[in-house]
C-alpha cells in the first residue's frame, strides 16, 4: 500500500493501482512521519491561486515534466529479487535487458522470460 496525493486529495491505495490509474492523473507518493521523508502536511491547502488540473494542457504538461525530472531516480533493478518486483518493475527490467515482452500479461510470464534470458 502507498499513500498518495494530488495536493488536494490524499489516498492510500495498492502500488499497482497507483501506477495504473493515479500516477497519470497527477497523484504522487507521500510518506508519513515514520519514514522521515515527505508528509501530508508538507502540501499546502488548495486556495484560489492554486491552478487546478483542468487548467491549460500546456501548464499541466510542464508540471508533470518538472515533477518527473525532480522525483525519478534510477533504480538498479538487477539488485531486487524477481519475486519482490511488481509488474511494472518487471516490465522495466525486461526493457533494460532488451527483451521483447509483447503479449506478456502477467508477472509469472515476465519472470520466466527474464530468467530464461539472464
């Protein structure tokens, strides 16, 4: 489970749901005080000056582009056991290895592909 926010709404959802539905909708992960990183109170309450997601597409694209460059870190997927990777990590790892994953729709199929080619 992961806690996410778009600056106005805070939800706790499964990691797969975040990546499949919420990440492309402007949500990003937050962390509670236990992990010592960002918490929900870091984000200001929305006010009249805060642009909404319905503002121009150009502004939205700029926000997403700047957010992606600020947050994305390169993760060495070869260090994570295949059994602990989620579907999207397995897809990324297969892509890093240059494997053709067309038609593969499950974690099990991706693990078999990766194991047979490494």
